C-alpha cells in the first residue's frame, strides 16, 4: 500500500532551508549520536522550524529545544523527499511537536519518541492558523508572515504522502498521538515491541486523508482532530501484530478514519479502563470496508479490579467483515460498568469462530449492544453476545436488519445471538430482533438462557442462576431449519420469555422454540402471533419444566400446519407445556386459529356446469318472438311451476296493457280472463286446454276461455305485446 523506501544506514540529515530568514533553524551536534535543534521563529506560544531535509539515522537522537512559554513546536519539510526516522525524535520540554512533510514519513523498527507533550505527524501541505494564515510546506515564502495564532487545521492537497510505522511511538500519559497521511500502515514486523502506538489514558488519531481539511483543537494538552464531511479518505492497515493502545487508568479516546481499514495477523486496537477513571470513546469509521481478521481485536474493556466505567465503542462502515477468530469487545471484567457497543453498516459478516461481545464477567454491569445493518450473517460458530458470566447484570441486545442469517457451529460453540446468564447470579438482558427475513439453520441459535449452547444439559456445571432474559422477535419471514433453535431456557430464578411476531413462521428438521426449565425454575412463556405456522419433521414448541411449573404457550395464527398440542413430546412435531411433577404442574397451551380446520380436507366443487336450456320455460311460439307479459294487480309466483293463485303479495307494476281500442278484453275486478290468439295456420305448441261436450280434455292453441276460480286475467295474443 505504501511507497516509502527504507533508507538503511542513513545518517542524520538535518538541513534547514532559508525560508525563515534570520530566524532559520539551527542544528547543533551534542556528540556523535545526538543533535539539538534551536533557533526558529517564535510567535507567541508557537515556535516555527523549516527544513529542506529531515532524517534521523540509526542509533541517533535529535531533540528540539523548548524555550519557556512555548506550547507548540511546528516543523515543516519543504524538500522533495520523505522523512525517515531510524532513531529517536524528542523535545527538551513539554511542548507539543508537529512534523509536517507532504512527501511522506517513515518510522522504522528502531524509531522512538521522547516528548513531554503530544505528537502530530502529517503529510498535509501545511498548517492553517486561526487568523487564516498558513505555514505551508509546499509553498514556503522567503519572508513568511508568521503570527501568534494557534494551529487551526491541516490542509491536504491532491496527492499527500504516506505514513508508515515500524517502530514504537509513545507519548506521556494523558497526551495525544496523531498520524495523518494519504495512507497509513502499522507493521509489527518480526521484532518484539514494534509497530506500536501508545498514549495511555490519552488520545490516538489515525486519519488517512487524500484530500480535504482536518481541524485541530488543543484541550488540556490533548490534540483533538475533526475531519470535514467532504474529506476524501485513503487506506489504513495494521499487520503483523501491530498495536494501537490508549489504555490506562481511564481508557483514552481513539479515532480511526479511512476508506478501507484492515487489521490482520493478531493486530489490535484497544482502549481499556484499568483504574477508577471513565473511558473515552473508541470510534472506527470506514467509508468502504472495515476488516478484522486473523485473530485481530478491537476492544474497549474494563479490566479486572478496575472500578471505572468503560468507554463506548462505535463502528461505522459500509461493510464490516470479522473472521478467523477475531474479536470486537466492550466487556467488563471488573467492578466498573462496561460501555455500549454500536455498529452501523450495510453488510456485516462474522465467520470462523469470531465474536462481537459486551459480556460482564464480574460485578460490573454490561453495556448495551446495538447493530443496524441491511444484511447480517453469522457463520461457523461465530457469536454476537451481551450476556453475563458474573454477578453483574447483562446489557440489552438490539439487532435491526433486512436479512439476518445464523448458520453452523464449531467445536467452541454454536453460531448465533446470545444474551445468556451463566455461572453466577447475574441477570440476563433482553434480546430484540427486527428483521424482514430471519433464518436460523444448521444448529445455530438465538439464546437468552442460563445454559451454554454447547452444554444444554449443564454437564460442566456452568449454568447460571440469575434470571434469563427475554427474546423479542419481529420478522415477516422466519425459518428455523436443520436444528435451528430459539431458546430462553431457565436453570433457576425467573423465567425467560419468547415473543414472536411474524407473517410466516416455519420450523423444519428438528428445530426448536423453547422456554424449558430445570430445577426450581418455572417454564417461561412463548407468545407467537403469525399468519401461518408450519412445523415439520419433529420440530417442537415447548415450555416444559423438569422441577416446577410448565410455562404457557399462546399461538394466534390464521393457519397451523404439521403440528398440534400434545401431552408429551413425540417423534412428531409437538406443542407442549408439561411438568415432570405431574399434570397438576403442567403449563397451558392456547391456540387461536380461524374456524376452518385444514385437517378435514377441502370441499369439492362440481366440475360440470348446469344445462341452462332445461331451466327456462317458453310461453310463446319461437317464430312469434317469445314475448311474455303479465298484467294485473298480483305479483309473480315464486316459481314458473306454481299456479296463479291470486294470493301472491301485491306489488305495484307499470301498466303495460294496451287499451281496448287495440282489441283487448277489459279487466274485470271479479273475473280475469286470459285469451291467447294465434292467427297462423300451422302446427303450433298447445297453449291451453278445454273440456268438450263429452267431458274430454282437449289441448288447444287458442282456448276460447279458461276459467279460474281465483284468477280472471283475460288471455291475450303474443302479437298484442310485441310493441
């Protein structure tokens, strides 16, 4: 990543330029291995130095003299070469030292610092002052107008040089150490105690800046950096056991900002609280990728016996990859409470037994863990945990994701989310998941129980006796597959509960949702609200107890498939709430579904359609147009097969009857006659009947009169109604 070439065997090359006129810097040899720098331009509490070349050879030491009242020593390199520090760089006093070389700076494996104040190394073009003037390394002036103004910021051009650290750079406790280059690399190398940045209880800033401006602020001897929003970042890499450490009585503040930030080969960034102080924030920001792999660590813990509180740990990156047994931790091992851990990223992947952890292992309470992401994948025995293994209360865990997938296990444990209460009587925290899709498969788990995921029967005796936490899940789609587990099993104390809201909940291949209890603990409650619940292949929902009362299972669903309530576990998929003490100690199972029972099968509908030709009665000859008109005061009968009885409910109808001038019979209140006239001489369908003089019934097309005891509607010809 870096282009700096180590200048092996370089001798001290301290060449002042002439840009400060009569106030030029002066180099004075003390002995063959030591040089002192004095002179320069003093303005108020600032001392300005300017060099054409600035290098320190092997085994050599270079010290800046520190006149009284000087708080900042600002040194620029105006030549075209990077600076190589093979020996010791120091200040004979407590002033802050700034070293600016736009071409790059390398601190080799034997490089060290001996300063009384803070140290800033930068490849910026220059230092901006509060009165808008600039102490520039790329555009030095022969007669610079230097002022008493304090440093305000660092201005970067288009192609700043890189910074590489192979040695050990340390500032006094409570002071700051800041490195700002186009790219930054820390290399632990092969030697012991190399590739280190140390500022105990102080502050460390690593900013890879390609273009933009970084603001400076001095707070009680600590240099604070703030990058503008429009800044363009470079890359930061920690390799071969490199170490950035601001631990101390109180954990110091650490800020790391870059485009891609890589920790590998057991490298570490830490800000642990070791005494009674309050830790500051550890903040990592990667505009693209943060990768922590090969047993590397990012930690801000409270150490054993410490009474102070831990600082917060904040990670903000577009992508975050934690793999190969690596760790992000904000836990407490002491009496003090741990800080909170917050992760915001679009894509979070945790592989190969890695961990994200805010556990409490002692008396202090654990901090909260919050993760917001689009995609979260936890594989191969990796774990995200916010539990307790001591007397302190665990913090809460909240996961928000579009996709959350937990899968697999390793010899160290199952993959998953954990809010356990183990070993002691500390109480577990709550575990909340909000996701569009939640997949738990291949032995992975969401666990807020008193038991280790690898020892659910407590054979190792590490089960806790504190209250188990609650699990709250809200996800449109939930799939537990191939022994996927959601559990809040309790060993003692108060029960843990599981609350699930979903549209589609599926359990397959021996998967389990359980709030089972052992010993004196009651079984916890399981509340499920879903549109559909599917449980197949010996997948169970249980709130059983082995030594007390069973819990309660409440399921509200529109449909339940493959499972049902049973009095005990079977090889089928079961819903149980039993107690080993007998039926009187059993819990309750309430299942609320829609009224249709799918087990009764589906209603078969007829395949053939009805023949409508047999459902219609024709009253007129087809050739006449089949007109049909009813007049009168009565209504139609309910069926064409019914007779006109005259008793049909009265309904007012529009009078469609032609007047008498059209040859129609008048309607009498007492007697209604019906006449049908056919003027064609052809065989037609009979439309009535008469009784002849012999008493025989004769079918006719035009009956002269049909008498009805109850109806006196006159018969009309079909043609009379054609209009």
